[in-house]
């Protein structure tokens, strides 16, 4: 069932989510909102001009209030960090925006996808402010990190990324956790792959963690990959695919984590991230996941202060 | 046959052409070049991060010289007009860039697609500087205007844009010519369509002509629609589709026009815009086309001055 | 909005419609029924085995009664003619089946697509038996003939079939009418196309009319093209595309025809073939269309006898 | 790079491979051959009639000798077993055909995909008769069984088949081996999946093994799923995807098997099944694979007798 999909924030990221969603044919109606009203309007006009080249979908700029009528709302409003400020300043500002959006979506009947950073803390903020159940407020979380990891492993091993099965869990950020122990390639454990240099795992993990910085440093933002990733998530919901994807949501006990929002593999379908799974982890990974949860708990706590 | 496709200029437009081409699966290798080297690199990294979500294609930033090895090169480098300058200043600056790129492509064996504005004059500039035959230097021309026209008519008549057959020819710009006399909707002449208000045709033509301004005024650039349009053109070449599309090329006699580059319907396949067709036109349309050719001839002449 | 789509009759044709629909991603649920229950079951199992390779859709064999719950029902049950029988015998037999299905669909809330031959007479039979409004009982009619015509013209002119605009109207059968006078190629009237041999038009029309016989003589049935054609029609309905397609329905006055079902260009969207258009025709075409309507009127009358 | 793809044998299976390949857009030219020349011609005509609905590709019936010019040749000629004959009779007959085709392809520069049953023995027969290196003669092998297994597990667990990672190796037939020990669902080992009934594994394996019989009993043949599976394999080759897929080829030492053709996960790209991988197996699986190899060795040996 094609959906009415709303995008809040039509900067680099929101626009890319909108465009990829359009081409994927997931939307019957695509609604754009930004505080810079003219920009949202301009994006809608520009996309509409290309209507002959994507599956039928009406694109328009709408007032914020209309988002409540959508089936899926993507939150991409907010800003990137500035060199001269602390991470905390960014968190405070974006959390304020996210909380406002959450309140505006109180009683919303659909699914919220949070993209704005820090995505895990904001997923929790939105869920709380909107009063929505945890499965219906999903952060893109480590889905992007996982795509990057699979691509890098694919290049390294010279195989298709489709044949690489590996996941990143925890925070989308510095404390993210690559689940090396369970990674496999075409049915072969990665660590059994002929010539796999296990001692380089920290280096690869570092590259994945630094990928956003590498792109932002060069072009000022990241948008294409996150747009495609969010579109994949939207597709899983719209088509009720029940795919298992590492996404962020407020956890309620899986892997011993409760209350914090972070990424674990979850079954995603029409009802959202309805079931969280406990992936196999070795002791180090388990400890790293707990540490990541603690980082996120502390960050959230600063908001209350 | 999937192609090696090069994009020169990775600003708003070049990046959108690159991304849409990637999703359409036309490229086996996608090469990006910009004088802002870091931006081209950043775009390549960002797109590569999403590799799991589009058909296999290697994306990379390359030096300008490598473009000569491509099958298709898209020229999207240059700048948009500034409010405080004459149209001529823009023409001079972009023509200088285009001529340089043309010289760099002398002896090139593939197809050049020109997008930079003013697209018609620059198509002629590139063809001359590169010494390539007219069918192998194609400007996107009125393909974008045609898409916009069909979309607007579709909205007006409440039918699919796929059922609207109407073309814009001549300059991509103020002197463009809508071929109302030959427009049809699902096999019915537009002017026979129940309730079609023929007296509003100038208004609709005006909207189409002003569409870019409407978008630029709101978001500062246009990119999505032109990206999709260029991708359609690339697809027609890569798959040797022999589709008839209104595109710009140096004309050699069709409709009495010779030497000037402007858009007329042309058969586009692996060899480029290999055959130009003479669409049915009434007297007014014929005169308007001649006037458009004269405008373009004068603009080109100013470059010599 | 993806649909629940039912197929009645899983022989050559029904199975091809099912499979193409599956790959196109139009169906959320695909229901198969045939009096040969085991065949419908086998097809459903076989398609389900390939589920990893098409967009999510549940395929199953169902009882006839369940078809009433579908959004679209395709009628492909019946048989092909035998060499040793009169055309009338076939008509009688298939009309009996179609009437039965029509009665089974009385009060149906969706759209019926009739494919079984003779498709025009049966479209009328089904509409009458089901008591459905004319726009909701659509025969594939000359949509297939039109596809064949465009393909043959495309080969003849060495251009893409996408650039050929030409239609066949009237009966899907011996009295079909090619609208040569309005045919165009990339905006150029076909009869103005350099080198178009207008004296060969009857030959081309004959080839199109004989196309089914040519295929049946070689492989015993036709299925791929009709499967793709029906899928296109389904897509126009499911996505409410409002495309204009030459399809059969009981006419209520367009081109002076009333009561008979035959093909004219019609606007097809979620509500069915909701608006019939009157294409430009020269005198000969107009006469041929009237003759075609008379043929179909007589055929229908024999059923009453 | 789109390819010239040849299909030998246009019965149920060959035709489905052809049609799915056409829709997937992998072929630039599609060549059909069958000893029933008229059938191959009829299929080509029927597919060509639908050309407006799939990516540009020329379909034609060709003489056998032309297959040597193809990039990929699919061997689907031969027959299904008859109730009244021994399995050996079928093997003898189809092996004779396969050997003939192999000899006809001596010195062939492309890739052969074998589908005719018994697929593993015939893969070996073709490789020997054609004198081609093992990586360039690929049997679809357990790729179909693997698709069936994933689909059944997906239904059982109510998750997307895309999230199920499990493989069948060994013979495509009664001695096939499901690698339960390495199966996983979204990163969770299947045997750790909440509620997975490990004692039902033999039942599920039996269903997968019997799937072809279940379909054939109902509709007389299987074609849709094998058509899609072969198309996936073709795509991996055409686009040089380097995907890891369980396919059959003459083994040269992986898992201790040499000389016999059977399925193991292999890296498939433009050069064929270029690298065979050794999946993790427990002792029972290892023994079952050895037994499967022995079955195939004996079957091949009977041909010499
Ligand atoms: N989760 C991820 O993986 C991921 C990846 C990339 C970017 N991001 C994050 O996405 C966010 C957006 O990034 P961007 O590059 O698009 O930034 P941007 O500055 O280009 O766009 C942000 C947009 O939000 C709008 N906005 C700000 N406050 C608003 C408000 N109160 N109401 C409505 N609109 C408002 C702005 O007008 C602007 O258009 C950032 O927080 C960034 O860090 C997340
Ligand atoms: N033909 C059309 O229908 C159409 C539609 C939209 C835009 N355009 C035109 O496309 C052009 C690009 O627009 P944009 O919005 O992408 O502008 P932009 O400023 O975003 O990007 C232009 C890019 O060109 C690069 N560049 C400039 N000079 C260069 C040189 N000498 N070598 C290499 N790179 C160079 C710049 O670094 C920049 O990245 C403009 O001329 C615009 O008018 C044409
Ligand atoms: N309109 C077109 O353009 C077009 C094109 C091709 C074929 N056709 C027509 O489509 C029809 C089907 O052709 P086919 O090649 O698939 O034939 P087929 O014999 O292969 O299949 C017909 C199926 O209908 C089933 N059937 C017959 N009576 C039934 C009943 N009362 N209830 C349920 N199922 C019943 C049969 O069991 C069989 O499976 C024919 O009438 C043919 O002429 C139309
Ligand atoms: N590997 C798999 O997973 C798999 C799956 C399904 C079917 N199959 C096998 O595929 C084969 C074909 O099955 P089908 O259902 O299409 O059978 P079919 O009888 O419908 O078609 C076989 C075709 O081969 C042709 N043929 C026979 N001998 C030939 C020769 N010497 N030269 C040229 N053409 C010849 C026949 O004319 C016929 O058109 C069978 O062996 C079947 O068991 C394999």
C-alpha cells in the first residue's frame, strides 16, 4: 500500500530522503515542511517538474499540522554541529526542535522516522514528547553505519555488498559497536574468510565511524546514503516487509537495555519496529554495547539538567 | 550496455544528474570532476556509502583528463546568474569554461551532454571547441521545458503526463516555442479536448518558461527535474533506444536552421542525436522558431566580439 | 495503493497476467482460481517459490466466491477456438462461462478486466450479468493490437516504440480499425514521415490483425504480450494513473456508439475506464468503426437467439 | 554491460528464463533455439509483441550454431521424467542432449548455465564435452532449493525472505543438504531464534526437497521460480556482481570434493563461478555433503557404462 509520507526539514538530508522515496515509488502523496517555507515549496515544485520520470505521486509543501494525517513522518529538521560549539549545544538545540515536533505529533496514528542527530537521543525525546509506543518512533540509527560497513567489507574482499552480512549496533556515533563475531560473507564466517586480517578490524570500524566526518569535511553535509537508507526503512514499513534491520528505538529489555534508545536488529513492518532481536555477541561486544547505552543515557540526562 | 559516465561540475545540477543516473542503473562506472576537488570526492564517498541500494556501479572522483575515456560526458560546470550582472556576463564566463572543456575533449570518441546555461549557445561552443560532429554534442535544451509542459497540462486536464504529447522547441529560455498546434492527449488533439481553454495557452507557456525562476527564487537552484531529464537522455544513449526527444544540437538544415544550436525533436540513440525531425508547425510557431534561432545567433555572435 | 488482485482462469493467459503483475509489484495479494483446482494451486506454489525475487506479495489459490473481495478481477477463463468448429460455437461456450462469472460478481465493488475472447462481446456479457456500470468492466480490447502496431511501426521506422503514437480501435478482431490519420512519431505525423509508404498501411494493419494467428500457429497460444498488456492496465487502475488507453467497455454515446462494447481511447484510473474520448478520425476510419460496431452488435445478438 | 543471451530449449523452463530475463533488462539480444523450431519462433514473436513493456531488447529465434556468439547460453532443453521409466533412462536421454550441446559449444568464449535435469550430472557432462573451465559451466543447482528454503523459513517465522540467510548445498535432488548449523535470521542464529522448533528441521528439508514434485503433480511442470532463479544468476554475471550464490560447478577441491559437479557457495561474476567457498558445516552436514557427492559420482559413472 502506497503511503502519504511527510518530511519535516527539507535541508540536505530531508530533500534526499524525499527524492529517493519518490523514485522508489513508496509514496502516493509526499508532503514537505520546513520553517524555511519557500525552500519546501521550491523543492516540491522542482520534484513535480520531473513527475514524468517517477511513479505517480503528488508532491507538495504543507503546513506542519498536516503531518498528523500522514502514514509516515520523517524528522530531518535541525542543524549540523558548528566547529566552535560543544556537542552539548547541538544536542540541546536539536532536542528542543525534536521535542516540539514530538508534541505536535501527540496522538499521531502512524510511524515517525527520526534522522536528525544525535539520532538516538532524539528518538527517545520524540517518543516521550509524542507519547507514542516505542515501536512507532524509529531512528535510522546504525542502519547507515551498517550500509557503510558492508560496503567497505565488500570492497576489501572484492565481493558484492549483498553477500556481506554484518551489523553495527548501539549508538549511531562514537560508541557504535561492530558485531565482528557474527559477521559472515556468503555463509562463511568473516573470521574464517581466507586472508581476512582480523587485526585490522579496529581500523575498519574506525573508518566506518569516521565516514560522515570524511564526507562532511569535503562537501559540507552527507545526504545521498542517508536518503537511500531512510528510503529502505520506509519501504519496509509501507510494504509491511517484516525485514530485520538494525534501527534505533527505545528499548524495553532486549540485551538488558531498557529506556534508552539505540540500535539493535529489529523486525520492521507496517506496525513499525515491532520486535527487537538479540544478536549473537561475544563478551567484548556485549560490554561495548552496554558502554554505548551508558553514553546515551548520560547524554539524555544532560537534557533534564 | 552499461557505460562509463563522467560528470564535469558537481554542484546542484551535476550531483543530481549523477545520483539519478546511479539509481537508473545506466552506469558501470561514474566519474566525478569539479574544480572544487574535495566536493567531487565528498560526493563520490557519499554515493558509495549507499552502494547497497543501487545497481552495481563504481563511483569515484577523477582528474579532468580521464573524462576522455568515458562513453558519455555531462557538462554541468559553470555558474548561475547573479542578480547584479548582465546576462551577457554570465554567458561570457560560462562560455569560457565550456570552451575549455570542449578543447579538453578534442578527439573524444563518445557523446557530450551539455547542461550548463545558456545551454544552447554552450552546446555550439562545445561542439566547435571539441571539433565533434553535431550529433555527438547534445544540449538538454527543451527536454526539461517539455517535461514541465506535459506535467502542467496533465495537472490541468487531470490525466497522466504519460498521455500528454506536446513539445517545446527552440531556445531553452525566453524565446522557447510551445508547439500547441500539434499537441495531443491520448490521441485527441489538445485543441479538440473538451473544455480546453485555448486562450490560456500563452499563460501556460509563460508558466513553463518561468518555472526555473519560480524554483530558484525559492530554493536557490533547480536540480531534481534537470537531473531526471538528463538521466532520461543518458538512458536513450546507453540503451540505444532511438527515442525521439526534443534536444539541442547544432542544426544542419532542419526547419531551415543551420549552424545555430537549438532544440528540435531528434532521434537519440547510441550515436547521439543522429537524426533531426521537422515537427508540424503552424505559421505562428514557425515564425517563433525562426525568431528563437535569431536570438541564439545574436547571443553566440556576442562571444566573438 | 497495492491491490488484492484475482485471476479467474490460470491457463496460458491467466498465468502470464499473474506473473507479470507479480513482477510489476501491483499486487499485495494475488488470488488464483481455475476449475482445474490443482493447476491454480500449482501455479500459486511455483510463484511463491520465487518470492525472494519480486516485491512482497502473497500468492494463493482461492475459491471463486473469494473473488468478490478483490479490488480487481481478471477474467481469463474459457477456451481458444478449435479448427473444426464455427466461431459461433466458441462464442456460445465462452459467453456461458463469462455470464456465470458475471453473475458470481453481482454487486462486486471493484473493477473487472475481461481477457477471454471474443473479448468485446464478453465484456458486454459480463457487464450485463454482473449489473456493473460500464466503466468498471473493461476488456483489454485493442490495447494489445495497439502494442503490436506500435512495435511493428517502430521496427519499420527504426525508432523506439515509445516514440510511436498510433492507436487501434473497434473490435479486438477482424474488424479492428487502425487510426492511421492520427498516427504520429515523435510529434511528426506518420504520413509526413520521410519515406513512409502509405500504400503499405493495409499490409501493416493485416499483420497486426493476424499477429495472434501467427503466434498460435507456432506455439499453440499467445500469452506473454497479453500478460504485459493486462498488467499495464492493472497498473493504471492500481496507481490511479489516469492514463488514456484504447480499451473495450460498453459505450454510451462516444463516436455515436451506444450499448455495444468495443475499444476507444479511455481515461483509466482507480474508478476504471471512467471517460471515453473521441479520437480524430477521417471518413474511412469513421465508417470502419461503425462497421466494427455493427459486427459486434450482430455477434451479441446471436447469443440471444 | 547488457548481454547477448541465448536460450537452448524453449519449453516451460526455457521460456520462463527468457521472459524473466527480458523483464529484468539483462539482455540486449535474446536468442531462442529449440528443436521445435516453430515454438521458438512463436515465443520470439509473442515476446516481441510486448516490447513496449520491457527494456529494449531484440528477441529472435536463431539456429543452434549462433549460440556460440552469445555471452551467456542457458541450457534448458531436454525432458522431464515419465512415470513409467527409471531415473536412469531420463539421465541417459538428457545427458545425450547435453553432451551434444556441449560439443556444439566447444571453444565457446562465454558462460554456460545448465538447467536441464539432473542438473549436477549434466553440468559435468557439458563442461567435459565443451572442454570449458569449471567456472564457466554453472548449474543452477541448489540456488532454487535455497530460494524455496528461505521462503518457507520466512513464512514459518513471519519475516521477510530477505532477512533469512540459509543455504542448501550438494545435489539438486534427493541428497541435497540444508546447512542448518549456519542458518541465521537477521543476524540471529536460526537455532537461537525464539521458538524455533529444531526437531522440525527434517520436515522442512523434506518439504523443500519435495517442492518440485508438489508443483509438477499439480500443473505438470515447474517454471516460474526456476526462471527467476536463473535470471538472478544471469544478472550476477552480466553486471559482474561478485555475489556469493550456491550454484553447481565441477569442484576442484573445495570441501574435499574434486571432479564431481555439485553446489557449494561460489562467487559469481563476469567470469562465472570463479571462486568456491567452504561454508561452515557441522559433522552431520559434512557427512551428508560427502554422501551427496558420492551419489552424483555414481550417477555420472552409469553414463560411461
Ligand atoms: N541519522 C543520520 O544518520 C544522519 C545522517 C546525516 C545527517 N543527519 C542529521 O540530519 C539533520 C539535518 O541535516 P541537514 O544536512 O539536512 O541539515 P540542513 O541544515 O541542510 O537542513 C536542516 C533543515 O531543517 C530546517 N529546520 C531547522 N529547524 C526547524 C524547525 N524548528 N522547524 C522546521 N524546520 C526546521 C532548516 O530550515 C533546514 O532546512 C542534522 O541534524 C544532521 O546531523 C543525520
Ligand atoms: N539546461 C538546463 O535545463 C539547466 C537546468 C538547471 C541548471 N542549469 C545550469 O547548470 C549550471 C550548473 O548549475 P548548478 O546549480 O549546479 O551550479 P553550482 O554553482 O551549484 O555548480 C556549478 C559547479 O561547477 C563547478 N565549476 C565551475 N567552474 C568550473 C571549472 N572551470 N571546472 C570545473 N568545475 C567548475 C563549480 O565548482 C560548481 O561545483 C548552471 O549554468 C545552471 O544555469 C541548466
Ligand atoms: N483478449 C486478448 O487479447 C486475448 C489474448 C490471448 C488470449 N485470449 C483469450 O484468453 C482465453 C484464455 O486463453 P488461454 O490460452 O489461457 O486458454 P487455456 O485453455 O490455456 O486456459 C483457459 C483456462 O480457463 C479455465 N476454465 C475454463 N472454463 C472455466 C470455468 N468455467 N471456470 C473456471 N475456469 C475455467 C481452464 O481450466 C483453463 O485453465 C481464450 O479465450 C483466449 O482466446 C485473449
Ligand atoms: N534445475 C532445475 O532446478 C530445474 C527446474 C525445473 C525444470 N528443470 C529441468 O529443465 C528441463 C526442461 O523442462 P521443461 O519443463 O521446460 O520441459 P519441456 O518439455 O517443456 O521443454 C523442453 C524443451 O526442450 C526441447 N528439446 C528437447 N530436446 C532438444 C534438443 N535435442 N535440441 C533442442 N531442443 C530440444 C523440447 O523441444 C522442449 O521444447 C527438464 O530437464 C527439467 O527437469 C530443471
